[in-house]
C-alpha cells in the first residue's frame, strides 16, 4: 500500500473518530460548565439545548387553572432563622430564585419570576423529579404490577444479580437506604454523582453505570442519599408496565391533574429517562403536583395516587429515617418515599433538588410552595441554604394561613 493510501486511511479514521467522540466530548464539557455563574440561569431553562431529551410530555387537553387571589396576599417582609429576623427579599435574591409560587388550597396567592424565567419556562427539576417517580411507583403497586415493595429489586431486574443491588428491597430504594456506597457531593469533582454526570454525558447507559456500584451497608439500616436508587426504581417501573417513564407520567399524572404545559425528560444514549433528576416542566405544573399531594392524591374526586401511598411517602417509619441528629443517617432531614421531612413539625414535607428546587407542602396550613432556582453558590452552602429555605417557607405558609 502506498504512503498516500495509508495517509488517506488515517485521515478517514480520524474523521470517523471525530464524528463519534467529538459530540460526546462537547457534551461532557457542557456538563462540567453547566453551573458556571454566568451560564447557570440560562442552562436551567434550556436543558434541551445541552443534553439529549426524550419525547414530549404533552400538556393536558383540559388544563387546570388556579383561583387567582394574588391581589389579596403579600409575602412577609421578614422571616425568622436561627432566632434572627432576615429579609425575605434579600434571601430570594441571594439564593438566585428563578420562580416562586404560593398556593393556599386551589388559590394562587403569589407568583413571580426572575432571571428571564416566565410562566412557560421549562425549568430543570433536579431531584424534585424523584418525588414524581415515587408517585408512579405507588400507582404501579396499587395496580398490582409490583407485588410488594418488600420484594427485592432483582425479582424484577434479573440482570442486576451479582451487582451491589442484588437482594435490595424496593422499599429501601424508595427510602434511600439501599446500603450502596455513593458520594453525592456536587462540590467534589471526583464524587460519584459528578462521575455519573460525566459518564452519562459521554454515552454510558445509566443501567450500566448502576451495575458498577457496590454495597457497603446492610440495606434498610442506614439512610444515605443515592440518586441511582431512584433510577433503579425507574427501571422497575419500565419493566412492570412495559412503558417508558414518559408514557407513565403522561398517562397517570399529566393528563389526570390538568398540567397546562408540555414537559420533557433528559435521556441517556439508550433513550432511558433520567428519572432521578431530568424532568423539565413549568413552575405552575410543579405546584399542581404539590397540590395533588396536599390533597392526599385526590384530584377533584379522582384518586390519582393512593392516599395511603401519599401518607407513607412522608412517614419516617424506621429509626434511621427520623429527622434530627441521627447516627444512622447522613442527613438531618428525615426521609420517606422519595420525599424529605425537614422535621419539627414533622407534618411538613418537601420535594427537594440541588441548586434549591422545591415543592414544599404544609398540610396544617393547606399551603404549597413551589420554587425554582439557579443558585451557583449551592455547593458551598448546601445545608445552610436548605435550612434557610425551610425557614422562609414556614414564614410564607404562616402568612397565608388566615386566608
């Protein structure tokens, strides 16, 4: 073979490799810089421009409207945190709030947007998506598609035998008590969660990544947040329903509670939804999901999610799930079925996502607060920011209590 022919073949090989790997390298680079201060707000409402996304979750044919009472309510000017009065406006600004909605029952008390967000902006939910997935698991249990949440996950996912997830009960996945060894520190470049983001961006299916994880504790004995536990639940849901997570969410939630806007999931290269945090939707539709849970799964007389499942979702039914200084938990917040329980009082519960995304529910005051944010400081002030938000939400709920 002539030198010219060899050079041509080398050139072709370089082009082919570039076509294969360059888009993935670009995607990894975008993932690394996703949270940069000057990009984060834009990125969080344009995730479809950064990552692969699945089919559209279509708005309901009968969108639900809240009763507008925004003229009758104002946010409190201050809230109390750690015994001190803090200015609410300053806190909303500091934590880079993108959107805030306050509901009292079906009444819309407050709605506002910042950072070029609007009522129709599809904002990344991050781990708020986990609470949606929990609802779908509860519906599958109610339909008899999952025999029992005490079943080992490998009863439904045979290919996980011999992995760290072998024999782990579904309930322990729901309660983030799988015993899987996992570092979810977003501030640590080499943490498992950041390694997960880079690996998936480069094309590794989430299913394969999950098989690489190891178990370090007996399941059901220690609460430790492992986002891949939620992805395992999504795989179970897909297996027992024969449908994608997108199809299940469309059928059982979006259509049933009058979601007014389209939504979408980010997906991996196999087409699997990033159910652990890849749902993108509008703030009003996040608030509707909160209203559904405030009403114990009932929507205008239709039981969308079993009431018993909603109750169990924020019940801390094992010692390692109880909020406070708990030696058997890596968090001061309590945990249920993919819902957090800040505690004191224990009646409140919240869906919570990194960078300060929330659906906060106060059953006693009949209040739902939905908040999206693009807080680039989150990794440096994670626990403090969470505690401050609970204090803010409690002050807002208290102000709304008498309406």
